[in-house]
């Protein structure tokens, strides 16, 4: 059924909970697992003296964010492929899922109030509009603010 799973991972509690689901699914289905972290697009106001230096810093930070997910995958015997891209998260998630021929996207959700979503938008809602792939949205409940991966 699902052979290539993409997990959007930003290190948040919500994405950590989604990681647990992605690992269980990948393990049970013997699916490939892609761990995606998207960093903010480069703008003229975000540039340092050297664009290469800025990109190196963004990539290093992305690797730091992805490290716990990579280690969690290794602990259960899944060879996960980290993917680091520039761009707004929703567009990056949809683009990488297509480029890697994934057949499932797994992501966390903050669970904003209706007003919060109206003001801030929702990455998961935008991804659902950008792709026709199945999307598993894992919601962390307010009481799970201290959720951590084992």
C-alpha cells in the first residue's frame, strides 16, 4: 500500500508525535521514510554578508533539528533519508513528496483554535490543498505539551 512515507519534521512536540506514527507505519509496511525539514526562504533581509555562510548555517540547524528523528528511526531499524530544503513549509512538503514519489505524507498539527487558524493559517490545511496524496495529520492535544519521543 504505502511504500514511500514523507514525514514533515520541525522538532516540535507535534512533529515528534507524528514521527512515532511514521516510524510505526514505515516499520509495519516496510516503507522508505523521508524526513523533511524546510528552512525559511532566503530574503534580502535575512542575508548575512555571505549567502553561502547563511545557507551553511541553515543547513547545519536543519541537520540538528532532524537528528533526533534520524536516531529514532535507526533505533527501530529504519534507514531514514533526511531531506533539507528551502521554502515555505507547505510548498516544500508537497514538492518533496512529489519529487520523491511518496505515497503518504505524515505531519503534526498544533491544534490552533478557529481564530488562530484564521489569523495564522495552518500548514496541514495548506498541504491538503496542495497535494492529492493521502495526508495523515497527527494532532497533539493540549495536555501533551510535554510529549517526548522515547
